[in-house]
C-alpha cells in the first residue's frame, strides 16, 4: 500500500459539518487502499473559539508580555483540539484512527519558540500505527526539542509539518486541503477572471508564495522540492483536480509544461509595504544605517542602490522604527506609505525581450505610476500605490492572457 499524507487547514476543520466532509475524503482514499496520515490545523481562523489567535489572546488579556515558552504551549493546544475531535468523528464512522501530537509523531525542532525549524523527524511511531491499520492524525504546527520543550513552527507551520512527515515516510504525494480550488493565476478577490493553475513547478510556486500568494508556505515548498514530493492543493468542499506542484522531472508536470506555452504563470500581490528613499548619503553613513536596521530586525526588499539615491521597501509595521533610526543621522530621506507590490511570475520569461515594455505600457495606459521595479530569473515586480492595486492586477491579467 502507498502512504498518502493529507493536510487539512483551519477552514477545513472549523466545524463538525466541515469535519464530516474531511471524513468523506479520508474514507474514499482509505477504501482505495492508501495508508493515510492526516495533518490538521487548529479549528477556524481569528475569532473562532479554538483558533490559534484566540488562544494567544487568552494569555495577552492577562499579561501583554507573554512568555514565549508558555505561548507556544497554549498555541499547540489548537491542533490537539481539532485532532481529537476529528479522530472521534472518524471512530464514530467505524474508521480506525489515532491522534499523535507533533512530539509523538517524532518531529524534532531546534527550540526557537514561535518559529522553530524542524531538524529531524523520526516516523517510527507513525509507521507502527499504520501497521495497525489506523488512520494516523497528526497535530500540525508543532514539534518538540530534544529536551522535551514544545515549540511551534511559525506561519504556515501545518503545511511544513505535513511535508516533513511526508519526507520522513518517503511519501510520493502530499495533499494540502484548503478553502480554494488550487493555486490561481491571481487573487480571485481582486481578479474575477482568475483561473486555477493545473500544474506549476516548485520554483514558480515558491516565488508566488514569497511574493504574496498565501495558498502554501514557501518553507513547505522548499522541503517538498528537496525530497521530490509532489504537492497537490485541493478544496475540501470541491476535491477535484486542484493544482499539482512538482519538478520538471515529474512526468505530470513535464507533460503539462511542454503542452502549455503561456509566458506567464500567475500574478501575486502584497500590501502593507513602505518605500524608503535615502538621498545624497555618504557610503560610510549608509553602511551604518544598514547595520542599525539589521540590529533592529528591519528587512529590506526591492533594492535599487544608486550613487545619489538608495531606494528599497520595508514592511509597514517597521516604518516608525525606521524613522526613529534615520532621524539619528543627518541625512535626507523620504518615506512613501500605502504601497503595494504586484509581481508577475513565469519560468519562461528569462531571456525573453519585451516583457518589461509590455508591463510598463499597460500600467501607463491605466495611468498607474510605477514607483520602483525589481526582477529575477522568473519574476518582475512593480511597486505601486495601494489605491491602484486592483486596476493593475486586472490590466496585467488581461495583457498576458492568464484567464484563457
């Protein structure tokens, strides 16, 4: 029998009704002869009674300065709650199942509270339970250090848990179930003609996730790539084909790429961005500024450095901290708030002339000012004002025929 790992996100397990849908999917694959490992997130999203953010708030209501160790302990409870309920629903349907915490599943972390990395996985306990013909439900988002300290894996941690467990079990496929039909050519809340991308390679989906698309965490994609695991993104309420993620070495991905000649794969967007311009600054002083930014954990993006001007972007939440830092120096600077980044992704654009011309032309026709650009082997990003985001995504989606 083949081992299949399936991960169900918070919206998939947010209610008993949704969990019954999950059980239908599990039963189908179990009846087809698969050994199943099910990784679950906490129930629902912010505001739901047992969501991770709700559990965090329980602590912050009594002490705003919550200990990171104890915070990880309470955050790990969300997945235990959802996993316990799911197992009991499965048992009520006569489906043998067992719940394992991240620690019991053998997920070993490096001990960084709130954002741990997995350093090892020992799947022996999972294998023992599979041999008993159990569906093994594993709590996502968590692991344990070698000293027994419970830690959580940060944003997208349940995706990471699923792929890590898949790698430990030598699974060929990991399925990620969520509330969308797959990875789309653009955010459907912005672009009504966005369509599901049938197949996409690791590098493209990694770039989409990095640039703002929130279907799967980049860390999970990286682990899948390193272990040659095919990821499938599916909708719990509409578990059709979804999106397959793999390498060109995968027959499914390779066949699709050979038959599909589209220049662009998709568009990602991100908000909450601030542009920073520093003018006429001596290099030695600018180096000190960068060192101070590093000390204050301020990351920079979309970097354009020239002799007379340095331009880059930062997260909006770091804006006030940066202003205080810059005011210590006798330098001229400008901060442009309320920015958004629109990024076109396509592994075929490398070396193709005229792509940037098309982007500039279509945005100019829409009277959208481009504040800054950056590019890589398969991406082109444009920084624009947030008010122009919807118009920009719509225009670029049309220009590159992404809805056909």
